[in-house]
């Protein structure tokens, strides 16, 4: 169950339909996509990503959650694009619910080869969208070269650098509020 605060945006089906245009083409693409998440990310790759998250979270209070999804769930793909899916997962996984509003969700959709970064309100005030767009573009470029593990690890490290710039002065006792292992969705 998701609890809300005054500044939390909860993504519901009604909001998805109001913001996003239905797309039969998107639905068909995701319906026909063959699950390949495990082919792209082995257990060793997942361990390397978890290690990168651990390293990227050192020295600051920022929290990083990685979600890799093969394709959108077919029952959502008609109404929901990757940005809306990333926002939905941001809420459902509680990335927004960190003590210092310092959560970052790195969402990768393999079917559409799209990357979304959703940042919490505490970080949003101190960074610019161009920084996050550049990280996304770098990940997409490496995915296009079939360097899947390197793309995610480098992206996580880049996110860690941004968080380190923002939260370096506020280092206190660090709690790991989100798991470091990537969440693999089919």
C-alpha cells in the first residue's frame, strides 16, 4: 500500500489515461516482445549492478533503485508509456519514501530501448533536467552497442556522482533504505 504526503504524486490509472495517449502500436510491440531480460543481464551482471549501486551510494544519503523491464505489462501497454511506467514503479516501490527525499529510480525498458530517471523532490530542487537527460542518453548509446552491463553500471555511477555533488555536505549516519540489487521485471 502506498501512503501519500502533500508532495507525492500517486500515479493511478485515471491519471495515466489523462496524460498519455492510447497506442495500439505500442501495445502490439509489447505484446509481441519476447522476454529476454535474463539473456541481457546474467546473475553476474546483476551482482555487478548491485555492487555499482553500493559504491555509488557511498559518501552521501542518496538512494538509487535500478529497475530493468523487458516490456510493459500487456494490460498497461495500450495506455502507458515508459515514462508513466517509471513513475508508477517509483511510487509502488517506495523510492519516494526515503528519509531525506533522496531517492532516484533508474528504469530501463528493453523492448523500447528507453531509459527513464525519476528523481525525488529533494533532489529535483538542486539539479537540472539536462544532467539527467545526458545520463539517459549515455545509457541508451551503450545499450545500442550491446554493452548492457556497462551501460547500467556506468549510469549508476554517474547518478552517484550527481548525488554526491548534491548531498556530500549532509552526510550523517547512512541507512540503506532501498535494496541495491536490480529489480528485473519481465
